[in-house]
């Protein structure tokens, strides 16, 4: 029998004592500053490539929500018309769906929850006009979208009822 331990039965302390290079490697384990900077640069590159796509999807989602909300409000306006016989006037606006307008009988509302008129996904009030300025429509129900100003009613930038 040999009294010197072989490599399989040596403890970590015995290995460090037998080979000083192992002790040096164990005490200096970790990442260098260069390695950390490379990882940060790669993560920054990935984020710069992915972030614009995510933001585009978010903008597209808001447009979809605006279109769906317009369709939902349009169906509520149809219920209002069934009860009253006509759509709310431009002066009455969408507030007529939440609170009974003066001089209106047969109002079976509120047709919408809340006391305020609905707002679009960009926190702007919807544009409502009755009668419509577009042909073959009874009313206009539109959202200005993301980039439009409050005074902007150009039809090419609006998201409107079909």
C-alpha cells in the first residue's frame, strides 16, 4: 500500500497544497471587467433590436382597441335609437348614453357605465357627430388616434365607425 493519496481520494485542501496553481485558480475565480462589459454590450444590442418591435405592437394594439371600442359604442348607440327613435344629437353627444338628456322620453339608460363620456385608448374623448358628415352613415363616431391634436378632425387620420 502506498501512503500517498491518489487523485481520486484527495480532498480540496490536499490538492491545493500539492499543486500551487490550483490554489491560485480557486482564489481568483470570477468574471473579468471585460467579460462583464461584453455581456452588457450584447444585452444592449438585443434590447435595441427588440424594443422598436414591441413598441410597434403596442401602437397596433391601441388601434385595435379603439376600433373595438367604436364598434361597442356603436351597438350601444343602436340600443339608444331603438328606445328613443333617433341617435343622440351632436350637442347631446355620447353623454346622452350615461345621463338622460333634457326633454327625452323613453330613455331606458344609462346605456354605459360611469357618468362621463367614454375616452379612447390615448385618453382623448371620442368625436361624435349626428347627423354624419360622411355619406351613407347615420352618425360619425371617431377617435383621433395617437398623433392627432384636439383640433384635428381630418378624416384621413381618424379611426371611425365603419
